[in-house]
C-alpha cells in the first residue's frame, strides 16, 4: 500500500511539473499582458485548466485504485499505464489556449468586461504591428486599465458609456483591422503622402489621447466631490495653519 501511495505521489508531482512546463511555454515564457484586464482573463483561464487537470488526475487515480482493488494490485505495467494516462490528461488540458475574442464580440456585455476583452484582443494583434504602433498598444493597455477602474464605479446609464463602447469596442479594433487587411509588402509604400505604418501609428496615437480624455471626463465627478469635501474640511477644521496652531 505504501508503494502505491509513493507511486501516486510521484505521478502527481510529474503531472504538476508537466503542467508548469506547459504554462511556461516550454523553454520560452509567453509575452506579458498589456493590462490587468487581459491578465485577469488569462488567470481565469489558467485556473480553469488547473481545475480540469486536477479533476482528470484524480479521476485516473481513482480508476486505477478501483481496478487495483478488483484485481488485487495493478502492478508495474498498471502504474505505467496510469502515469501515461495522467500525462495525457495534463498534456491535453494544458495545451488548450485561451480563446481570443472575436472582433464582433468585443462590444458585448458590460463595459468593464469589454475593456478586458479588448486588451486580450489587442495582445494578439501586437505582433503583426510595426514597432511604433506596438508601443502605443502597450500604452493603451495601461490606459484601458485606468478606464476599467473608472467603469467599475460609473452608473450604467452614464451617457459617456456610449462613447467608451464606440472608442474601445469599435474604433480601436477597426483601425487595426483596416491596417491588417493591407498586404504586408504594401504597408511601407507611400500612399497619399504617408505609409500605412505611419497612418496606423498616427491613428492609434489619436485614439490613445481620446482614451485619456474619456477617462478624465469620467473622473470629473469624483474630482469635484473630493474638492468639495476638502473645502468643507478646511471650513470645518481649518486649513494647515490652523492644524499647526493646535499642536
């Protein structure tokens, strides 16, 4: 019985090591997330895979235990078959990649979820973009994080949410899709005074500025409330000079 327990522990350790290798992408780690929204989606995906691996491994071990009880031990070859079954479960589950949102699905759901899906979508477009545009995409990830935090406290009926949906779920992805429809060998040729690479970078820069403006506009209410509260506290308790006098 002790040997069976040790073998089961070894199998579970091997499964965990195999999954870790898969998570690290073999010898190369995956590119980092551009924002917290996409990182959260990937973390949720990983958590589901870990649960599936755990359930699959436990199922295999239970099946091996039941068979062993019926035939009075599974023997060396039974252990090998069990180990292979565990490895198969780990291999199949760990190779399941996160599903990249389709362009048409970006605007679905609440605005906070839309920001996360757009970040994940942008990550998978980044490699096909020229370096200056890719840097702006990284910047957009940080900006979308800030916007997402704003959206958590905004009334769903706020009029600016329509602007957010158009900007995040439509204009940004549409700009990149338009660029990607241009054949790669034509993207650096001049057309109407500029190359496609230049126009993409310029457009993404403008969209980045608009994301910043929308975020600031959504924050105006909180900034006004803080200013009012600060003035009230100055009136109620006095300014910094009054506090110094009380010491």
